[in-house]
C-alpha cells in the first residue's frame, strides 16, 4: 500500500504557477446562451434584447462584480453591460444589439474589493461594532487606487482624500461607503482575480429572420389564361392579392430551366408526355442551370422587375435553392468528375433504396472544391439581382459543412441574407442545420395536432437551448405536405391551423391553395392529387368558402401585437377541455398579454372554463382585468380568474388582449 | 444595395481545405456524459457500467458506424466498444471500467460504406430490382479492401473473392451480404470520413466512493469513564459496536492539538474556563499543527493501531481536514507572511461580518505556493499512516483551484483516496466542488422533508448532469445540524430520516447520538444544546428507545441489495397520500425492483392505495408479482396494480423486493 517516494514541500506534480493563476480563482459557469462551447453562433434579432446569464462565484465571502462585453465584428465597437446578481450566484444582463452580422460576447468577473469593504463595513456598523480599523482600510484602498490613476480621476480621488481628513469618524464612514465613492472606485480599482468566459458568437439578423408571413406559389401556374404557361409578369399581377392578405415574403419554387431526361409526368409518373412541364426541382437543361431562368417564365429583366414590384408592395422575394441537377444540367458536361457513375459507367441517379429519382442527379460534394464555389456563385448571382431570402430544399442530403460555409460566404457579402432550411428529417439533423447557420427552419408543426402534442412541441422550441438557434417557420401546408387534418377537416380545419401557426410563431407560411381550402389528396397519402410539383395548376381564389379574410385579419394582428411576432414568450394556461388549446403570449417589457384559445376539433363546438392568469400581475383570483377582443374589436372586463368560452367550428379561435385594470386613485 | 466586387469561382473567404476536411462531415453531438466540454472528469465507480451516448449523423442516407474508445491513463490500455444505434440518431455503448484512476474516452464515427452497400442491396432485392450493378460494386469494395491488407486477413479476402467467382448471381449476393462478410469488411475497411469527438476525462474510483455508510464521532468523548478525556484507544473499543450497526466508515472530527488563544467555551461562549477543551476545529498549538495528534488523545502509534483495528473490523477511518488554524498554530510563527494582518498590524481573524470567529485564523491562500504544498504534505502524511478517506471542512471558503490541485496531487500518489466535501453553501459552489474532484458531497438532504421536496431533490440528483459528477452523501445529522424535524418528531422522526437516507442514497451517514435519538436543541436554533463541538459529551448507547436495531437492518439490506447502493435508478410512483413517499430502486441489469414506502409524518399513521409498477415488466394492470417483505422476511404475491398499505409511526417504512411471477409453462 505504501508509495516509496512521496513528493515534499519543494515539488508539485502539476505546474503551481498555472494552478494559482489569478484568472483561475473565479468560476463563470452555466453561461446562457452558449451553443456547444461557443462553436456555433447564438441567433439574435435586431431590436430584440438578448439576455445573458451565468453562475459566477468564488470561494469565501468576497463580493464579485461582472460585466458582459459585446463586440461587433464588423465595426469592432465594444460595449459593456454591468451584470446584476439575482438569485443565488446567478448574474444577468440584457444586450441590445443594433447592427446586423457577427458579434461576440464574453463575461468578465473580478473581486470587487471596495464593494466588499463597503458591504462589510455597513454590516459591522449595523451590529454596532468598532469601525476604527475599517476607517484606515477604506482610506488605504482609496489611496492605493489613486496611485494608479491620472488626470481628472486622480484629482477627484485627491479631493476625496483631502475632504476625508477634515471629517469626524462618523462622516468619514459615510463618505467611504457613499454610492458615489463606490461607483468611482469601481471605475478605477484594479480588477482583482479578473477572469473571462470563453467568447460566444452571436449572429444578429434583421427582423424578417424571426418575424414574417410567407406565401408560396409556382410561377408557372399564375397565368390568368387557361392553358397558358404562367410567367414572372403573371406573378407581378398576383402581388396585390397576396399583399392584401398581409404576407411579407413571396416564395417561388425553382424558376430554372427544367431537364428533359426522365422527366416526370403528372402525379410523379415515370413517363411524361410532350406537354408535361416536369418537376421544377429537376434543374438544368440546354437553356442553362441554376443561374438561368426557365424560358417560358420570362427573362432576367422580367425577374428584376418582379424584385422591384415586390419591394414596391412592401414584400420581398424568396428563391428556392435546390443543390441538385437534372441529367441535362450544363455542369454534367462541363464538370463530369463532379458526378458519380455506376460500375458500368452509367450515371448514378438520386436514390434512397428502394426509391429512385430518375430525373435528378446528385453531385458528389467531396469530388472538388470548385463545385462548392460554383454553388456559392449561383447564390451570389441571385443576391446581386436583389434576392435576400433563400429557401433551401432538402439541405440534410448535402454535407453540413457545405451549408455552414456557403451561408457564411453569402453573409460576408450580403449580411442581410436569410436562409430557410427545409430539412424534414430526424430531429438531430434538423436542429443541427439551424446551428450551423440557417436563419429559420421548417418544423414538425404540420404533424402536431392534439393539445398535448402542440403544448409539448411549442414548449420545447421556446426553451433553452433551441430558443437560441432554431427559429421555427410554421408552414400549414407545402406542395409536399397535404396533412390528413386538412384533408378531412374542411374549412374549420384550415382556420384552426392558420390561427395556430399565425399566433404561436413569429414565422408562418402557406402554400397557395390553402386560402381556398384545397385538400384533395392522392388516396391514402399526404400528397396532393395532381400535385403542382409535376403539372400546372391554375386556380380561382374568389371561391365562396375561401378564408382570405381570416388570414388577412390574423396577419394584421401579427403586425399590431409584438407578442405575436415570436414563438418565444408563450405560456400554456388551463382551459378545462382537452379539445381547447389556450395560451398566453408576452412581448419583452410589455405588461399586457395576448390570450389565444383554439378549438382543435374541426367537427364540433366545444366550451369550457378557462383561467385568466391573474397571478401574472399579482392580482388575486377575484381580480379584474380589462380585455379587448382582437377579432371583433369590442372591449370589456373579466372579473375573477375563472371565465367561460365556447368556440364553434365556423370561428374556432378567440384572441384577446388583456391587462390589469388601472385603478383610478 | 450592390456590393462592387463579389468573389468568384477561384476564391473563398474561408479556407476550403479546412471546411472540406474529411473529419468535418460527420457530426457527433450531445455526447453524454460530458462535463463542461471535457474540462472536468466524469465520475465512475469500478464495477458500475458507464453508459456513453451521442447523436451521430451526417448528410444523406449513408450508413454510419461508431465506437467508443476508452483509454486508461496509468496503463495506456485502450479498449473499444461498438456503439449501437437506438432511436433516431442516438448511438449507445456501455463502458466497463476495471481500474482505478484517470481515464479518457472519445467517440469515433465514420461512414460504413460496406454496411450501407449491404443495407441498400437488401432493400433492392426485397423490391425485386435488378442487382447486376450491385454485384460489381460489392465485389469491387471487397477487392479494394483486400489491397490494403496483408497476412491472414488478405488470405481470407482472397478466399472470399475466389469463392465468389464460382457462384451463381443469387449466391453471390448472399455471400456479399452475409453477416460474416460484413463483419470482416468492418474490420478491414478504410474508415471513410472518420471523425472523433473531443476526449472526455473519467475518474474511476473504488466502490466506497459511491456506496458506504458513515458514522461520525468525537474521539475525546469516547472514554467509558465519566470525566476522563477520551483517547484513540477508546475509539478502538467502540469499533465492534459501530461495525455491528453495519457502518463502513468511521469518521473522526479533527484529532489535532487545539489552540488556547480565544478558545471557545461551552455553547460557543467567547470565554472559556481552564478545563474547557475548545473547538476541535481551532487547530494547532505549541503541541503541533495539522500533522500532530492532540496529546490527550494519544500518540501516532495509537493512531496506527486504530487504523489497523478499523481495517481488521472491515472498516476504514476518515479524517477531518480543516484548512484553517488556531492563532497558536506553529505555521503562524514559521510563515508569518501566510497570514493577513489588519492595518494596525494585528492578526486578522476569520469573520463573515458581523459574525467573528476569534479562535480561528484563515491563511491567505494567494500569499505563497508553499502554503499549498504544506497542506498537500499534511494530507500525504496522513495517507502514509493509512488514511484513504478525508472529510473536508468548509471547502467553499478556500480557493476552488486549491481543491482541484490538492485532490489531484494526493490521487497521483494514492489513487484510492476518497474526498468528501462539506460545502453547505449555495448550489453553484456546492456542485462545482464536486466537479473539480471531490468524490462525494454533503447535500441539502437535511432540509428536504416533504414528499414534494424529496421527490424534486432526488430527481435532480439522479439526472444529467449531476448524476455524472455529484455523489450525494446523505447525513441525517451532523454536529452542526440538529434538524427541526428531529427536534420535534421523536423516535419516529429518526426512523423516517434513517430509512430515507439509507434507501435513497448509496452514501449515508449519521453523527453519534442519532442512534439514541438525541435532539435537544439550543432554543430556536438548528444547533445541539451543549454542542460537542465545544465540550466533551459522553453517552450511554443502550437506552431503551435506541434505534440501533433498525439502523443495523437498514445497513444490512444495503449490503444485500445492489439497488440500494446508489442514488441512481430511482423512480417515484403513485402512492395516493401526500404523507407517503413511495419509490422504486433499480440496479443495472436487474429485473427486480426494491420498493420503498415511507410515512413522512412522525406524528400519526397514514394509509393509502399505491401502484405496483406492473408496466415495468410489461405486465397488465391485473398482473401478478412475487414480493418479499425485506423487513420481516415473509414472501407473498400481489395481484393487480393497486395495493394498499398502512404505516404506523412505530414502523414508518416498508421495503419490498418485487419481481414478475414466473409462469410455469
């Protein structure tokens, strides 16, 4: 059991200089937000405060001070925000980020020697203990600080020390412990045992990264003339209708030339006829690739006009970026080594055995860095045409480092660019793509229908760590997803899903046809019958049952109420009926609450008691709140915590703004 | 809006070689256990499996493979454990650590090309697709692997390839997709896009680090003769009694010479009489410091005899390490610069204003590295005397880096040393001391009394991340803590707390007097009246109401049932009475459950229905389980999920072992 040679006083197995380094004494732990130790950026939105928190502590009873240091990468501007101690050892500060782009923050903490002296002296005075030595100590601390300063600060400390001499002991203590003295000392004092947390990156984006309403369409279907292929100019004609519904982003499926080899026919048929337009995702033909426009849609000049027209309507365009090719894409000729082949020399088509995608070829991303640069140049080209939002198709089937790199490249040139990830895949991959840089992401929202499912999912999205990097965009439908709930629920189902998406998330979207309650499926599938992915579908939007009015009202409320501009700040409250989901939304620094109740059952009316969150305002259960019915505009009061509601399928949701009754004194 | 010069195909803002590095493609995320990115060690116990998990994923549909690589720092021995994919992208493996001391693990993941080939080929075969090209591809992969091997592996692959030629196509596919072929290829194949997670440290400790029952006493009180100062030899005489109760660790408060300056009198009085023994924590006098024994207790030879005697009884000694001094400690003379002074040159006593500790002096830990080495040498000295467990007094008032360093230093020489942290402080500090190396920790257990409090606290301790570094030692009382629950609850309260501690935690402890239900307080305080900290207290243990029998039975059950040897594996189940706490404990790889029900109200009997966790074994609600009453030894069966219990104050707990009825076929 005995070890022969034990080290003694002179030696240590470890480097004591390092162990005893001053910056090792104070611990900064559980910093929030931090993503993977700072490896990935926290997402912030201009205008929304970012709360930074940490456990900060050391040994003993010393008083600590802490600051968050924020640096903007572009301007190198540094700002400091003093942290405030809350419960236990938790320190908190709010960052107000003003500029788009990359930032970093770190925390600095140190022993606040003078603050501790003031605290201890005050405690001793309250306990009636002698303060003779404290007088000497305090004066000594000020004198010591004076030595290291110069200019006007030194003069101020000199004045303090001179004044000190003239006072009696009681006033001396008052002077030493005065707030102004303490503030002055905090500014000049040597920061003992100063330590810094590891820097954490922040990516600050413009408002539309976290708050926007999206509308998706196929340009080729927008012709008003039956049988004529739609054009970009036809899209321009649709702008007023779409804007009138309150949408901010017009997202177009790919507008590039479509391949001919193995072109798909209607309903994904393997064979196509001569007039079948093919899948817009089979990108590339003799007419060009990702940087070309399908000739039938128009020209680059038409495109520029569309960009301008959208902007004139207060909207922006989102382009679809699908990093894949039809077998006729020019790059297959120009860069054959980018594309894998089978052992017999034939082209390798996209597949997920046993499924095959014969009209699509995937490049080998690790064949050549030039491939990455070529895709980067495609995005730069469209950015130069004025596009600042890209919806990315299936990013989970391309290398994750590719996305981290290409998003950084584009943002380096165009910092206001927004990327939406369409990664309908398993959670780890979906979330990780957000981590590496996507501004926003499609979600599982489409498949969350019950009160329990929605509560769990919305709670998860609004919690640490997802809240710091994953911004959900709640699409109610897409060309790929015709949810069973809509297939069977009729008009009330469309109202339910629109209200859910529009009130629970800062970002929501719909694919055209939703506003006229289109839901005819391929039998037994989540696909639309006669899917627009493979054929042109012209629509009349003025159907009698359309819900454009309701969508317009929801989008208007979103503009008016900051609480509806984020998926954060959500709290689920009690509504005593499993069919009724009921939640409150809160905006930072706002006292009012937006209350939303939704009947999740499209087939019949439900009613129940529900709880008004009186406790949020410190009101008793029998308190009174003022209420505004945001759908009908009338104002009234609720007396008492328990209220009753009834929601009919024809109007399956209620939205109120609610705040404590102001007593007139 | 236009940026003038956009980079084009030839250039990238970022280093593409690095971005496209093969080890950047696969993501290993959410590794568990990881503590602060690997900065601190995960605690493991020899004989208990350590489960390693991670999300592992890449783009596309490639098949991945992953391994955990474990390395022992001392022996450099490396073992590999293949990870198994579970839900979604979660991979899991169990590590079985055999040797004490420092280890590291990391995860390796790569694209399992051949595994993916086998999977896809099987899917295509099931779908009836042509496999002509797959035959060529598979043969090519084997031939390619053969090129890089030699010796018997190459021979085996040669044999496979030769055999292949002789087969028809159907058998060729069978050969290529056979399990043995796949295993062989896994062993030899180039690991494409190999990536490694950051190494995570593990500190493996012996069983007693996580499973032991502690008994605390003051040696000076152990004399059987009224009025005589107790000695280490008196402690030897107590060993049979303590061991008979089933305790493993005998923890003695400090045994060092006690200072005279400002010595405290009974009940912490500022003045002491000539016969007052003083606080054992005022360490050091003219008789020596931390490496000396208080003369009235005996000699170093007596101490060695005590170490041997404890070992002979199957117990071990724990010494108290308090890194503080009385004003008479020899170091004050020898190293005056280690000790801070007031501005008037006087000694600075320990204080936490307005509280003062006049009999204690704290050194300035940042005055001199020699101070750290001196404390290290103290611990090495006692380790050389055979001590392998140290209970550390108030570690939160000494620098955290000091503990990280001194624990590492001692373990470098004596890897089997165990440190218990007595940090009754705020959560962040308490937990962080465990992170930096303490094997086990005192807790808030003493102040958790209700069903809700206990459920919440035990759940938190057993969850990630605490489960990986914080081992709770549930002391039911200490010389400093005489809990109100015990002061007012009488004998039933002692039984309740003993049963709670002994069945919910692998580590529990009591301070002598608990077994005879001592609880007289200083009025209105958590302190004992006539606290043993300041005076000698001789006790009779054969009181009529003592609970030694119950303690003995609890400690015996802990030895018999692996589920009771850890605070992990706890699940709270329904007992429909707020006074009755009811939980199941599970040991790894065991099918049975230990069920514990405790009436938390010492003042009256409670009864209720409770749920037998039939679902744990996949049994229906009306299933049958066999039960052993571990307190009374009788065996019976429960039919049906809902059973009823009643617990009297005289026997406020029940403990059953329970397993599914084995049907005879």
